[in-house]
C-alpha cells in the first residue's frame, strides 16, 4: 500500500480537481494558482520545447493544428500562441477538458485569441476518436489516470495526431514532494492547489513507468528526458510510413 514515505508505486488517491462539478470562484482561483506554479517553475517551457522538436525542419508556411488535453484555464495554449507568433509559426489550437466550468473560464481568458478554441469533451469517449490534429499535448494531465487508461489514452493520441504527441508530467519523487511543500508554504495559500499538487506528485511517474508504457506504443519514436523542476518530457514522434 502507498504511504507518504513510499514513492515506489503510483498513488490512487483522488484529487479535488478530479471532481468536474468544482466551479465558481474556488475553481477560478485554483486554476490561477496552478498556472502561477507552472509559470514560476518553468513547466510550460517543457511543452513548448517538445513542440519545437516535433516541428523541426517542417515548413513554417503551413498552419499547424495543436490540441491540449486537460487544458484547464487554457494558459498553456495562450503561451504557445505567443511563442508561435514570435517564431514565425501559424497555429490553430484547441483546448479540451471534461470540466465544463474550466472550459468556460478558459474561453473568457482567451476571448482575444481568435485562433484558440475550446471543447468540453471526455477523451475516453467515442467523440474524441473523430478529432484529428497535427500535434496533441498532454500537460500535467496523464497522472490523473490509472495505468490501463493511460495506454488507452496514448494509443488514441497517436492515432489522432499526424506529427506526434508531447507529454509533460510530474516525476514521482520524495525530494519533489518535500520541496513542493516548502514552495507552497511560501508562495501558495490556496488549499486545493497545495493539496492537489502534493497528491499529483504521488500520482506522477518514474522513468521506468514511462519506459513500460512506451514499450506498448508502436509507430512512434520515443524521446524521454528529465527536466527541472521534477518533470518528464516525453515526446512521441510519428514514424514516416513507406509508400
């Protein structure tokens, strides 16, 4: 059984944010705090580096479609759009989340971004299978699922993407857990963000977990790197098919 001193196995403890009925000021404040944490710790840079890797040597004159699954308030997509404009890329991006209240917040915060759209959707449902994108992103979302669902989800990501997939998620590690507690003591007052952040680390991954998953996923080239602060960047690049 998992306990707070044992990081060998992924925790099955539920996060407050797993409740799709969470809404209102509480949800807005929590999503903002999570965005701030991600910004302070450089998390979005990891996702953008993954996009840059997948687009290397591809034509900048083409418009690329990108989806972020588990988009929250859409902060990653807004940063991607700004990065794309600075670097001469044309993007059309979609945020996908199963929480309708998060989608409403994301739409309001992104109302001045014409190339960003949002969709309330369960990625385990049939509707998601019909959506196609050049690149699919999964930022701090994969750890919310058990191992069986993770494989199911990643297979669908590979099938639904033309170029590849970028996963940015947490390293399950005692040092990360203790450092996050210290960080929250100074910078994060929101109880939900603090509690869920610690649970997220316990539900995160070790490299052997990602290697185990990758062995079950074909037709892609896997690149897995550890990144500060206690993150894994996992890039799945689609293999070119002969003929």
